[in-house]
């Protein structure tokens, strides 16, 4: 009896559904486990390197950018912070899906798929006001005492250079050592320099001399293990979000900068993008560039200069920007404000 009742009920259900719907339902049951696997959260690894990578609640600009871009393609990510000597082993061991802030090299490329660079580490020289900051290489600083943050991965160039490196506890401590005369110089990332200039304009003008040539330069990438089945699609989706995040000013907010130079149109030429369309009457003196690659040259052989991006339009120079864009709109939030705690420098 139980079989005779069960069978007709099953038949009646299938008769109420069209063949196309039945096929669709069966397809979803088949692919659901696959889709779940594809969308599982990324488990990433990094070292603590302010302001780029840190636990939540501390300066972690690179991780913030990557997590926002991944969120836009419906992916979440968590980053485990490990000691610098353990990083490469952890990254390549297979325990993690990759890293949100990785430098590219041949060994890592065999195991990982890399995104296009989304940020660039550029360490510039800072001295006390009046100091000579014209050095073009670390070897030019032989005999000088230079503060660097203990535990940061500055690359081989630091270990092979001539100055005496003095370890500090962080960016704030490096600046304190510089201003107190304990060191002759400090190396700071250009992003931190931008933060100092924006938040302490009078103090930095009076007390600091800032170099213009990066002495160490490395590009940052999102890197995903090749063994993860959706690695290529993750990297492709991530890359596709970057230009839009500059154009809609998400980058400005997460990096705490007023101006960014980046290619928002995809033509290979960078544009100067303000944090909103009414940044004020003065042309910016300093603009944070996402890349230090040289601008491509035009057919005539001249370099293409970055224009100014306002309201979806590119203006050739500051003089051609309409006056309506040169007012200050007090309703726009300060891009340097965010949920994370940022540096507190004492001059």
C-alpha cells in the first residue's frame, strides 16, 4: 500500500512541471556543490607591514583595497598575519589560498597566479628640514644612520646597501628618532608621506625635507594559488574592479588621500582624480600615483601628460577645468577618515 501511494504522488508532481523546469532543477542540484566550492571564502596570509597589511583596526590600506574589490564580486577574504621569516613558506606551502599583498618573483609565479599591480611600495628618503635628500640609491647614503621599521620586508636592496640601518618600532617611532637627531634619515613609503603632508601640512613644511626619488620600489599584487579551481576567474574579476574603484573614489577613501593618479579610462594614460568633483580652487601640489611606470608616448614621440578627471570628463590641464569644479563642497566627507585607526605623528 505504501508503494502505491508514493508512486502516484511522485508522478503527479513531475506532470505539473514542464520538461525545461525539471532539467533546470536537476542542473541546480548538480552544480550547487560546485558553486559553493567556487565561492568559498579566501584564506590569505601576510606579514604585518603598516600601512599596507595589519590586523583589523590598524592601518591596512592594501588589505582594505583587496577586500573591497573582492566584496564587489561576492567573495570574502580573511588574512592571517605571520612573522616575516615565515611568510614565504606559509604562502607556498598550500595551507593558504594566497596573499592579498604579494611581491612577484619567478618562484612564486610557479605556484601562484598574480593580479595586475594595484598598489606600489615606494620608499622615499626623509630628513630634517634642510637635509640633502637628493640620493638616488641607498648606496649614496653610506655612513648615514637611517631608520627603518623592524620586521618590515624592505627587500634585498636594503641589506646590500651602505648606510647604517637603525630599527624602529613603527612609522611614528621612525619620525621621532629623526626629529630627535638619533638618525640622519628615515625611509617611509610614499603613501605614509602623503598622509603626513595632508594631515600635518604646517609641521612637515617646517621640520621635514622629503625626497622625490623612490629608493626602493616594489609592486603589490593579489596572488592566488594555481591549484584553486577558480583562481583565474578570481584574479580576472579582481582586476576588472580596480579602475572603477578609482573613478568612484573608493581608492581615495581607503588610502586616505586627496588625489590619485591612475588610468581610469583604460587607454594606458593616467589621469589625476580628486576625492570629489569639488576639491577646491588650487591645483594639487602632490598627487599619489598608483604606479611609477613612465607615461606612454604619443605617435609624435612626446609624453602624454595626465589630465584632470572631473564629472566623467578629462580636462587637459588645470586651467581648462571649469570653475564650477573648483569650489569646496563641505557635504563631502574627508577621504582620510575611515573606521581604522591611522598614524599619530608627534612633531
